[in-house]
C-alpha cells in the first residue's frame, strides 16, 4: 500500500480533521525583508544543449495553446520567481536564485546556502514559479516535469487563489511526494472546503518512477467537473453534485504555479511526507514546459470515466453492485484520526483519541433498491482504561450530519479479513455518507477496510 496520505491538512489548521497541501503554501505572498540572496548552485539536467521542441505525444494538450512556457529562459513579462516565505508547514524560503534555466529545462533547487541568516530564519531555500496574472480559470492545464525522490519532499504543479481554508480559497493540485515516486496525490479545494473539513485527496498509482522520468501531468477544469490526466490518459475525475448546496468544483480566476519544498519536522507533517534529512547536496525538481488553453480552444483525448457501478443482470430483475469507491465524492477524518487510501483500501488509525473516525461522502446516491451495505475489515482496537468499540454508520439524504439512519454497532475487528453486513431495508433510499467510528473515551485503533459496496 501507498504510505501517502492527505489527512494532515485539516489536523493542522483546525476543523474536524483531514486535508491537502493547501496549508499556507499558496497564500498571497508577503515579501521577505532580507539581504539579496547569494548565488546558488545549479542542477544541470541531463539534456541536450539545444532548446527542446514541445512534445505533444502522450500529452493532454496536443494543439497550439494560448499560453506556453518553454523553459529556455525566464519570461519576466508573464512569470514571477518567488521571493518570500510561507509559514507552516514549509521549512524553506523562496528565493529567485533557486529558479534557474539551463539546457531547455527549469530547475527549482533546494539547498541551504546562506541559511538561515538570509532565509528568513528557515534552514533551507528553494524555488517557486508562478504566473504574474491571476486570470486563469476554466480550461486545460498541463506541465511536463520530473520530481525529486526523498522523504519530506514535495514537487508540485497546481492552480491557486485566495487564503487557505477561507471562502476565497480555490485550488487544483498535482503533488508528487518524494517518499513514494510511484504515486501522485491529486486534490482540489472549492471555497476553502469549509475550512479544510471536506477532503478530496486521491492517490493515483503510477506505472513509472516520477522521480526518474519526465511525464505529462494535466487537467481539464470546467464549471461542473475536473478531469486529471497523466500522459494524456484520464486517471481521475471529480464532478459537481446538483443535489447538494455546497460548491464542489473550484471557480474563479487563479494563478498557475509550480514549487518544490521540504516539510517541517512536526509529527503530523512527518507522518504525511516523511522526515527530510539534507545530505548537503542541492536537489532539483525539473520542468520542461507548462501550458494552458481555454476550454473552447481544444479537445481532450476521447475517453470516458469508468462506469460507476456494475450493471444489473439482464432479465433477472437483480440490482448490480454499487461500489463506494466508484461514487465517492470525497473523504475526511476527524477527532485525531489518520486516513489514507490506496487501491481501494481505506487505512485508518488513531492513538489515544476520543471518538476518532472517518467518512466517505457519496452525494445522496440513489441506491435503486439495494438493500445491504457490505465491507471487509481487519485490524485491531484498544481501550486505555475506558471503553472502545468500532461501529459503521450509513446516512441518508434526509439525515443531519450527526444522526445516521442505520448503524452496525459493534463491528467485529480481527487480525484476518472478515465481512460485515448492514441491513438497509426500508431505511435508506439515497446514501449521503458512509462513516466508520471508534466510540471511545481514549482509545486506539489501526484498521483496514476494503470492498465497501451496496448490494
């Protein structure tokens, strides 16, 4: 399983728990008052000394885009090298000298030269590159990049506007965590996702090492959907739910941004990224090009999302299986719980917490006569002087956020996989949320849950 998770973000910034590198990474900059940075060591990518033509094979944007930043040199009329510092959880300052161009590539370099005295008291300096204009909205976005391996590191490509966690916050992400270069973390925020209490992280496993090879990462952003692509192939999509009052898809004008950074040594960040240990040798995330095209200027690869459920058996009157992972809109954890997802398995843990749990929002999905919720579970629970029992809850479209229509209490949890069944007959027509909870005054748990489905 992947050890990547996005749960840390809301834990850090309040609310019920959950979230993505939205943190303070992309808040509006506050210029740093510091001496001019010293010249930085440059990372020379292994590439031809001739400018590279933009490759369109295996790409999302195969037509001539409205904006294209070839990485032969800095375009100061359209782009900006960051020269400021963000707060927690970034363990670096942004400095212009850490954004360099050579052999047709842009390199965002992480080093410690001149730090902490000329780095706003941070131990490291690194690079961030962003558009000057904040005018980019619905359209196609794509970057060709190679990330950096190593615990504690994040190489990114995203659009962003606003203040993290507030209604102004809109964001769509690709984030490659150096602790696992065979996966990428996707995320999006709309209106701050209710101060980070709504979580849209999705881990996509890759067939290649993103820290050894250049690949194309793109997304199509429309009013009612986001579709993420890797090398021109769809890997995930998020859609607007007309049955809920909350806006799921980001809106408004944003900046296009890329950055490369190490996380701080706080336990929650280390749990998410791993602990960064600097070897003394500069590290560089490399970018070949960045593109943008409005929606009406091109056409993505002809693909459709996987069918949301298994179809009914023809002529039998039977209703097909409806898998929760296929209808999931977002997931979240709360009360000190830690959640990660990989290959359809939800891994959840908590340590000496009060009533920790996690939920999966299913958008008031019509169950079409399905009568049971089934799932497989294994793991362990522990009480520390009080009580502890694991339960499952299913919420209908008519329920508030705290009173479920149906509960399975308790759920048996053992060392081997076992199946649990919840009877829904006559109680739920549309499913709003599936939730799992350790009811405890101060308990711990470590469980895995898979194959959650309505039948």
